[in-house]
């Protein structure tokens, strides 16, 4: 599931608890290089309205914060005046009217929406892209930029959020980059980590934002969008190009899957899903998410100070190397045993920490 945030542009509040606002804009290129087109939400609303929820920060592990009363696409004429003035190219939006529940969290959100100035200004949608295509812009300030046209979306939720990742909100956040199908090269194609000169002959600081975002499409994660430095972009796996976006390279994709621990924990699953789509392009079997997640957990443990517990450190190293080993005809480990070993080592680590704290008293 992908997420995309927008300035919420509240239209009105009725009966103290019913809030109407625009949850998504259409016809505007966002900081993720996506444009939602009119009609993208029509099918999902018609077919699965009863499955769409209103949440806080897309947290599906917690109850909804509001009941959705109305959800529909609206044209430009129904958009708030402030939104049309701020984004003159906007073509329409997704209107959501919701009634906040009588819960502590919902009351907090409602207070943030009602405050003056509003303490909460953004909403986000959780969705799967169903129909989309790529387009390289050939005119204007964004000439040369590769964008994704979202033609049909499967909507999962609308959410109130603190910060988003969209030009219509705050683009300056860590984020997983969307998958873009730009073709693939033969599996045997050689791979080397790219450098700035592979993409441009200019200094990075001299590049326009559109050019920086073109370059980010060769990667799977960036600490800023658009990036502030070439080093902001991580997990490269496309052939570098000085125009457009180069095709994916299998060796780059397979290597990228092995270094996902370098990505912040909150973004790892999104980057994993991005790379899985490239595995599918090559008709390769991706690793199990549970397995790579276990590797990340071990890597996080190895990053702690275990100098006083060398035996635990060595066991973790061996376990990580075993998990990273190339697949064998027969399994080289029992997943349940691996999980048990991990839990035992964590338990031993906690017990030793307690003993150390008792000694220091």
C-alpha cells in the first residue's frame, strides 16, 4: 500500500463533530512525481465504499477515528477558493465528510482541526495504484521530469496526519520512492554503484528540482524529496541515465535487497515492496518478508554496544550470515528455531543488562 498526503483544506464543520474537507487533489504533480487524474477514485468508491476507513496516521492496528459519511470526487468548481488560488492547475479533488467518534484520540484530532490557526492541516490517503502510466514531460519548468499518471486507485483509507510527503504539504521528509517501470536489462548486465557524473555534468546544487527528482527515480529511498545532496539518495538499482530514467538492472536489484537495513525502519517494507516488483519483472522469486525483517532486527541488535557480551555478538553475527546465505536445495535452518534463538538471545541480553544495573547500585 502506498500513501500520499495533501493539505486537507477543510470546507466546513457541522454539528460539532462532522468535518468536510478535500483529502486528495487531482491534476497536480506532487513531490513523489505523481499526478492523480479525474476518475481515479470512481470505481473504488462504487465497489468498495464499505471497506474504506478514516484513520489517524494510517494506523490500521487502531480503531478508526471517524465514520465516513460521504466520499466522492468533485470538480474544480467545488474546491475551496484558497486551494484554487494556491494551486491554479488543480482539476478536482476527493471530498470526504466524516463524523468523529466519541473517543479520546478522535477528540484530540477534532480539537486540532477546530483550533485557530488549525493545529492539524493535512490529510493522507492509503491506496494501491491499479492503472497508471509513465510520462516524460517535454515542456515547462519540469521538462525532462518523469511522472507517474495515476488513472485508477484502490482506496484503503483516508487519514488525518501531522506531516505528509506531498508538494501540496511538506515534501521535505524521508520517504520510500514509488516503483516506476522503465524496462529491464539482461540479467547478466554488469552493475556498479552510480556516481553523480553518471546522471549529469552539472554540480548537484545547480540542478533544478525537476532534474533532481528525475535522478531520484533511479533509487528506492531518499532522505529528502527533492534531495538536497546526491548522498540523500539510497538503494540505486537502475542504469544511470542523463535523460529520463534508465532500465532496472538485475544485479543492482538483488544487491539492493541485501542492504535494506540501511533504510529507516518505518520505510523498509515500502522499499521492500518496490524491489519485489522488480523481482517480478525478472520472474525471480523474492525473499520472504519475514526473513528479511528478521535480518534487519538482528542488524539493529548488532548495532548496539555488546562489547561486554562477545558470545551474544558472535551468535548474532553467525545467525545473520546464515540468513543471508544463498538459497540451498534443502533449507539450512529451521525458521522456528531461528525465531527461538533470537528470543533466547534477546532474553539473555536483557538479563545481563539487569545484572549490570544491580551491580551498579
